[in-house]
């Protein structure tokens, strides 16, 4: 049996999965983080151990390729470090890319296009004829348009606006204060500056719920962020010279917040030519199968 290995590695875990020639997952190994920026030696150990476990289990079968999507691999010479370590320790060649790229290839079945991630944070990443481009993804302090964090911060800023302009607390403000069990806007700063990004971003669920029920303030916040997220996609589209492309969608905000999704799609459809939106749940590791399949077909 011939097989390939796909690896999806981020700041929390490394998932390595072997796929047969029909794209069926046959073995999976899960290890700790893979981002070399966390800890270079430990990350490399996690990556290599995950791959080696699969190779050892399938020692009587033919390995035809290893494709890795690793967070942080775009920084400095990290991609080369990963390739060299795999070559030195396992004696095999590999292809290393950013984790967004293997996720894109997974969702679009190997085709070029644009991946949009909008969860706690956000980013738009595209590939066209081996060229890549990214917009957004600058982190919560510099951007992350359309993300749960940004939506939550917009709502908190609205609370402050109401307080400073002697306006009665809106329904949105009251809901947030109730959720945080605080009695005044003055207490919000302690929450923001002592909480994790995930905790702050969780308030976006309140904004989404109210926006979908007709609350004008929440609706406006969600609509604006959906448009800002769409602008990052439009910029990637232009940078890569697409005439048309498919767009893959990942993350709780873009998949579950209906107002954000509608504003996002409406803006996109006015600005670029979209072949389809794809938002199915799928392991990024299967991107390796599709990339290897396209490579084989091009060599025939």
C-alpha cells in the first residue's frame, strides 16, 4: 500500500495523519505543540515523533510524501530547520508550509483559492500559482477584523461611549454587565486587562445573539466587522491576481454569526468573483493527500 502523511501543527498540538491512495485516513498520531517559536527543540521533537510513529506502524508500506502545515514556519528559516531535521532524523524529504496553506488545500481539495479564519482572531490567506498572500492576522492589538475579540472590544467601547456621553445603558451594555456580573461600566477595565483573549472574545456570542434578534447597536457592530473581514479577502484576491476563486471559511464567528456572515458575503460578492464558499468541517491534514494527488497528476 502507498500512503502519504499530512501534518497540521500549531501552538497547542501536532496532528499527523496517514492517507492511502484513495484519501482514506489510516493512522493518526497526536503530539504537543509544533510552533518553533514556543520552544524550538520541543516543537521539533513533537513533529518528528508524530511522523515517526506512523512510519513505524506502516513500515511494510510505501511512503510517497510528507506535507506539513506548521504555524510559525514562515518566520525566519524555520521551514528549512523543520525540513532538515526530518531529513537528518528520519531520512525522508518533506514539504513544509504555513498551517493556513495546508488547511486551504484541504478545504478546496487541492485547488488554489483563499482561506478565511474568523474565530477568536482572524486572517485571510490565499494561494495562486504557488504565490501566497496574507491580509489581517496582525493580532488583537493591531487588527483581527471580524474576529470574536474585535467584536467584543467594539461592544465594550460602545459601553464606554454610553457612559461618557451620559446615555442610558443599552440592552447590549446591560447584557454584557449581567454576563460579567458587574454593576457599572467602570468595572469593565479590570475585566479587559486581566482576561485572556479567548475570555474577552466569548462576549461576541452576546453581540451575535442580540444582532440576530434585531438589536440595532449589535447589528451595526456585526455588520461593520463582517465588511472589514471581507475587505481583507478582497485585498488578498487582488494581490494574487485572481479572476475568480473559491473561498474556504474556518472559525466560529464566520460560520455561526449570521449577521457577520451575511455582511461578509454581500460585500465579497460585490467586489470579486466567488466560485463557491466552502465551510465543511475537515482535518487540515488531508490537504497533503490533495497536494500529492495533484503533483502525481502533473507528472503523468
